[in-house]
C-alpha cells in the first residue's frame, strides 16, 4: 500500500513539474492595430529605413525592436513592424495582408517593446523623438528619400503620418545642427544586401 501511495505521489509530482514548466501564452498586446504573431509573415514583405539624428549623428534603432524574446532569448512573437539586429535602422514590414503602415505605428510598436523590456518610453510628437526631448532653440526636421533618384526631400507635415514604402528612407532630425543632406542607405549592399 505504501508503495502505491509513493508511486501515486511521484506521478502527481511529475505532472505538477511538467505543468509548471509548460510554455506560457504570450500576453503581448496588439499595438496601433498591429498584433505580435508567433511567426514572421511573408505574404507582404518589404523594407523601409528610419534614421534618427541628434547632434548631427545617426542614432541607430535598437536591434530586435518589435521582436519579443523570452528570458532564454527565444523569439515568442514578431510585430508586423520590427527591426532585425543585422539590418541597422531597417524596419521589416511583414504582414499577412496588404495594408499601409506609418512611422507613427512603428513608434507605437517601439514604445510598447521598449516599455515591456524596461527601457522606458519611445515617443514621436512635437517635443519628442524616441528618447530625445526637443529643447528650447531646437526643432524637428524630417526628410524622405523615396529611392527615386531625387535624394532626401524635406517633409513638412507630421512625421508620424508618413506611410512606410519599400526602400524609402525617413530621416527625423533634432536640429541644430541641421544636416541638410541626411545620410543615405545603399539598398542591396553591406548590411542591406538582399533587402
């Protein structure tokens, strides 16, 4: 009888350990209409770049922005807008359906990702660009390079409304100093090969 009780307790303990070690469901919220899926979506897949300039220098987007990792470093989900570490400042737009996405939506995903990982807010508004606060005497200047041979063009409307397009480069600067010709990205070479 004692043996049966011990076997029963052992089985119950093994079941309990397995139960506690099971993968937990992700609770990553949908942000700005963009869910965090367990797989990268390839039905729609293109790339746009976002450069943030402060003090005349490009500040890179953090790798894995929009890619949620568990405590072991394994991917638990991908937002449809995300950044891979090997492609600096490139937003991978990967969704199951054709729709437009904006710079503002990317900032919403970035803000969610950043706060969920204890890195603080990432904003885009009249007085903030990512972690930078616009000070007295400074302003936000935005350029868009549509990769059409015209180079970066000044954009005077709200940068959060910019629709992300394939091989577009959006540069948001806090000036002064103003870099009147923002750096370009050479699509198809270096870390941008194959994009």
